[in-house]
């Protein structure tokens, strides 16, 4: 089955063409497999960066601009336009006629952005349906997209995870993105339940806010990761931030207190001129390529940038300690065979490394899976996978109705859709 997937929930416009095979029954033999034919993402980072975060109306405008461009590239139609005009019936694109399923993200996310994808998908579906009566349209939860991203592997190769269900389930899945921090128990691919989630900020949101405090650009996650790696080898643990809720028995999280701890640390640094040793400051400033030759005078901001690598590393260590600790505890309690991580924060190499070594030392029989970077951050290939899994479960695909997790929803934008 060939799936065209559309993702516009936040600040990435993404379209993918994915080939899918197999069913959900692990004993069926053929296994569930995916092959990515195209996976295009138009990032809007540069547009939102000056504002320090995503501006919904600008994001919507960019989705409207980018969707036809990406679609034209996928379908190999030049000047593909939106609204989709008469070009479809007359189109010479062979690809269009091979699509069996259109999958589109319906939530959670920014509603004006979600609507652009949904309207685009509906229009495409109505036009194509006149030629292809078997075409289906399915609405997809963005969170399920992340949850299933572990099933994806490189472009033009069939995914390799298939057929290994006995090594995977039951699984503990940690979904860490800009909007969510959720821990789930997956009995199998389609039966899962939420064990806990953040009570305030999502961990990605916390990375973005701390980055802002440190004067780093949006999105903050990759910037904090880079800065933390610059911390001198001989200075681990020079700063210790709290690990909120880490030792509580539940599986909920809280990150806003950690952000506030960083804020207070910076305030104290500003107020206390003796906090940073002069040699350290000089070395750091050289590292930041500040052209400072005077040895005796260091401004407040320079002092903060001097300590920035230590702060970034300490913040990251605190956040990751909580995530890893709780995930491993859940894996022990539920006798999980694997730990899966997903979402933008999961692309952090330090997090992946720490997860791997903790799993190896504490739960040596448990497998650990992290998607490659491009499948951690928002993409449409994961929406195709979730769309196919929904399709296999026989979810209704009437144009204005969609079923997710046993509940009927209209095929409309659902900004607050939960998992
Ligand atoms: O999954 P995603 O692309 O979009 C949402 O669904 O939210 O996640 C975006 C979030 C942002 O908060 C971003 O700062 C964070 O993921 N992120 C990272 C890294 N790359 C992206 N956080 C930590 N380390 C990274 N390398
Ligand atoms: Zn996402």
C-alpha cells in the first residue's frame, strides 16, 4: 500500500510518500514493514527564530506556501498549486494514481496550522477519489506518529524492526517533544496506556526556555546540547540542579521548577561578582570567540557566557537523570522487553548515550531503540506509519469522521488531542 502523509501541526511542513506492507498479527509471517520513498520537511526555524518561538499565524502562512511546493516535488508536478485546481484530473503524474491512502495529522498542535494540512488533504482526497474509488483518507494523532517512529529506518530500505515483536513488547515508550513528556506502556503495537506525563512544562519546552535564559536561539534543544558538550572534561558536577519528582513513585514529571532553578542560578551569578574564577572566564571567553583582551574587567553578560557551558551541562544532566530514572523504573515494574524513545528531545545524542549505558548496566536484557534524528523531530514519514496502523485496525475513513483509540472524532483540527 502506498501512503501519502501530510504533517503541519507546528513549525515543520512535512510530506512523505511511504510504502507499507504486512499486518498487525505477529504470527502472520510477513511482518509489518515500511519503505520511505520520499520524506520532505520544510523547516520554518529561520522564520520563527527572531521571535524566540513559534508564531502561529506565521507558521500557518508558511504551511500554505510550502505544502504545494513539497507536494509538487513528491508528485513531480511543476507549479502544483493550492487550492488544488483542475490540474489533478489532467495531471500526468503517475505517482498520483498509485496512492492508496492519504494520512494527515489532526492534532495535537496549533489549530490554524493543523487546518492547513487537513483542508489540503481533504481537497486532494476529493479530487483523486473521482479517479480512484479505493482511495482512503485517515486522520492521525501526531503523538501516535512519534510513538511509532521506531518502526522507521533509512530511505529506500524496508524497516528492520518488523517480525521482532517478541524482543520489543511489552515496551516502555518515552515520548519527549516540545509539547509533551509522556511515559507509556505498550502491550503491543496497538494496545498502550499512559503511565504518566508532565504536570507543567514539557521537557523540550524547558530546553527552549532555558536556552532563552542563556541567550541562545530557538529551538533551544540542539543549542543546549552543543553548549553542554563544550563543558571542560575536568568540570563535571560543578553545578547541581534539582531533579524534580525523580524519587516519587508515580510516573509523572515536572520541569518548570528546574527552569526556575536555572533562572535563580543566573540571577545569583549576576549579583555575585566572586562566583567565577578569572582563569576559567578567560578560557571560556576564548572559547566563545569574544574579542576580549582586558584581563581585569568582565561584564555581567560575559560572566554568564563564561559559565554557560557548565549551566547547560548541569541542566541537561538534571533533566536526563529524571527521564532515565523514571523510564527504567517503569521498565522494571512492567517487565518490559524494550525501551523506546521518541520526539525531538530523543534526538539528543547525550540522552541516547546515557540511556544506552544505564539500560546496559541496570537492565541488561532490555533492548533500547531510538529513531535516527530525522525521525525524532517532526516528519511526515511517522504520520504515514501511524496512518497505516490505524488503517489496519479498520478505523472508519469517511471524509468527515475518524476514529482514534476507539473514539469517534470529526476529521477536524484537534489542538488538544491526547494519547
Ligand atoms: O518532536 P518535535 O520536533 O516537535 C514537537 O512535537 O514538539 O520536538 C521539538 C522539541 C523542541 O523543544 C526542541 O528544542 C527539542 O525538541 N529538541 C531537542 C533537541 N533537538 C530538538 N532537545 C534536546 N536536545 C536536542 N538535540
Ligand atoms: Zn512532534
